[in-house]
């Protein structure tokens, strides 16, 4: 059943996992949070009531929110936070989204436990382009710390990086029986032989790209990031933080056996990470002996943890269901590097090289989030001093981005709040180039306010001299997404038409890198027509304080 009004009460609730109890932020005391169900094109109202002791904002990830950046959510980008004891009514406008998207908090690392799925259904007479499943299965992959997440972030910021490794991965909040004290804290999916299940999955982990598979059952992926794709049969999938996938599962195996599903990290580069595995159980109803944790069952095979060709083998097989939707002419090409950097500390007091700490940047600017007033309000009301408009169109210099030795001055970027202004209606091609500065890694880049076509993905350096690196481009049926992972020492090219006026955040969806400044903001100007302009602000916008 479908409601158009929701109340999300954010409060702290004790949860016990891995033999220890802590208080976590939840929506309506649920973890993962409640599922929102809408039809394509609906507008819903979500009253977010902050009854916790820290600030919160809410973001509707993958929802374009046409002309309505006021309800987009990123803290100090489109709004000031909802303070403890206050409320804000989000107006969430669905337009082009077809399948599964999600919502999550967008203030500091609060999204670690404040997140949930959004199921989008076709609006009749439209129907699904694939056979309707018998059942729907929400499947939220997550990451769990035994410590309070606030402490984890504080320490992460203070030390400049290292100790942020989570204690467990989770499936629908359950670590699974491979972890201590988790025998009965294991996700269990019971299926009926002969039926089809539609898994609606999100990777809600904070910092990990994941591999996932189910033993003896292949998955037919039918949608990615809220849009239909050509059905893709897979024995494992790769999913980055921020991404959603819809997959069909046929219950067609021997019903007397038990099958495990598993997720664990895909991780390259030189960093400490949570390399543990979360397990869930799949059993058939007829197999009445299939009691919770049994240790005799089939395990799936997952790719090796740093297998980049396995990770991108999956990503690059995703193609839009539709052809001929990509804008072929572009108005401008913006090229930006994304890098891990160093940042000097007072008296060289930090724990990194020469007393520095780690940072991150785009085009050599480490994004500084404003701390008193959001960029949207500053833009709308012409308030000066909150941001600059000088985000560079190109990297400060064209070098061998992925070479072993890099020009040293690039290691320490400028700290600034620079946005990129785009004229209404421009077709933008954005090339995002990974670099080997400090630590080459994969980065799942997410854009608010738009879906974009992933027209190119490549390893090494983007070739600027050839106008159109056509052999690596797909202008026929590229996937239409809101998050795309830039391969380690590689690049992606994405295209979108700037037909959504507003202030839109773009950032790495690994929260470590977002915290370090791998972010930019696009301001898309109003068009001429009244229906090409930002909607007026709601009157209950959370106030900003000095
Ligand atoms: Cu999923 Cu800026 O967010
Ligand atoms: Cu990143």
C-alpha cells in the first residue's frame, strides 16, 4: 500500500550486535529504516522530526527533485541542519525514477544507521519491462562499528585517517554467523520453489565497495540506480556505496539444501579496511529442517578482494534498456581530477608524512563545507562570502595522472569552497580522472539532482588530444546512473543536460573521502521560462545560526 505522507522520527535507540550494546541513530526506531513506496511521478511529504541529540538532514538519493533543491538534504549545501527538537517537512518529487532508490541522512557520518530503501512502482498503464516477481525482498548492505559512529569520525578527523575500520558488514542490519555472537543475528530469506523474487538492493556501507553473491543461484540484474537496464545474468555483483540494483532471483534449486549469500569488500590501494564477510541464509520453505544458523550449506564464490577486473567486469556490463537517449552534442567538457592528498597541520602535529594528514580534492581544491550558512540559501538570497565560483574547468596541469611520481606541489591542494556554475540547458560532459597521488584508489562518484549517462570508462589517462575517444565511448546504450565508480588509476566520462535548476552536490560516496573534501557543487542557473526556475523555498526551512 502506498502513502504520500510519512513521519520520520529520528531518535537514539540501543542496539546489541557483536556482543556489545550501543545507542544508534534510527528513524522510527528501525535499523535499517522504513521502506518508502511510491508510484513513478508521485510527490510525497516526509516530516522529519529530530528527537535525537545531534543535528540531522535527510537526502533522497537518486531522486532528481526537479526544481526543488530545498528538499535535497546535504548539510550546509542545500540546507542548515535540523537541530535537536526541531522538524522539517521534506517535499520529495519523483519524476523520472523507475525502480529502486534510497534515502539517507546527509550530515557528518549519520547515514551509517539512518538509511532505507525507496521502492518505485510503474504508474499504470505503464508496466514493468520484465516479468513481475512473486515477492519483493529489500536488501540493505551496511557497515557496523562497535563504537559510537561519532567517536569514529572524530578520531578519523583528528588523526587524519587511519582507525576507521568497521567491525562488521551487515545484510539488513545482521552481521551473520561468521562474526562473534551473531549466530541468531543472521539474515534469513525463505523462498518457495518455483517462485521469483525481486531483490531491491542498496549498498549503504560508509566506505566499502562490495562484492555479493548467492550460492548456486544466479541473479538477473534488471535495474541500476533507479533505471531499467538490459537484463544481465550474474553469478556475483559489485556494488558501490550509493548504488542500488534490482535483481531477479529464481528459486529453482534443490529445496532440501541451504544456500548462503555473502558480501565482502572490493578494495585496492594501500589502506586498512574491514576484510570480513557477512553471510545470510537462503532456504526453501519445504525444507522444514532448515533452522537458523546451520553450518552445512553451500557457500558462494566471491572474487578476490582486490580483483579490479572482476569489479569493473560487472560495472561495465551494465547497459541501459533503451538506446538513443544520450545527448550526442555537448555544450562543454569539464575535466576534473580526483585525488588523495596531504594537508599540513599546525606545527606539523599530525601523524602523516612530515606531520601532515590525509585530505582529498577535485582539480586540486579540497572542498571546504560551509559551517554557518548553506550554499543554496547564499545563492538564492545573494548572500556574499559563503562560496566562490572559481572551480576550474580543467586540472591545474595536464600531466601523467597515473604515473608513479607526481609533481610534488599537487600533493597539497588549496582548501576552498568553489562551485561550478552551469547555464540552464547546457549539455555537460564531465570527465573524472583518478590520479596516483598519495594513494590510488577507486572512487564511487555521486551527483545529486541528475541521472547521468556513463558514456566512457577507462584505465590510465583520459586521452584529451583525441576530441572524442570514440573507441572507449558508448553513445548508444550507456547506463543512466547517479553514482559511478572511477576505476583505480582510470577515468569515467559522464553526460547530463543541466535542465534542473538548483544547487547540486557531487562527491565521492566513500564518506572518508567526502569528509576529506573530494566534493564539488554545481549551481545550475534558472532558465527563462517560469517552469525552468527553482521553486520558492518552503517556510519551515531550518534556520541557520551564526
Ligand atoms: Cu547518497 Cu550526497 O549522497
Ligand atoms: Cu573516494
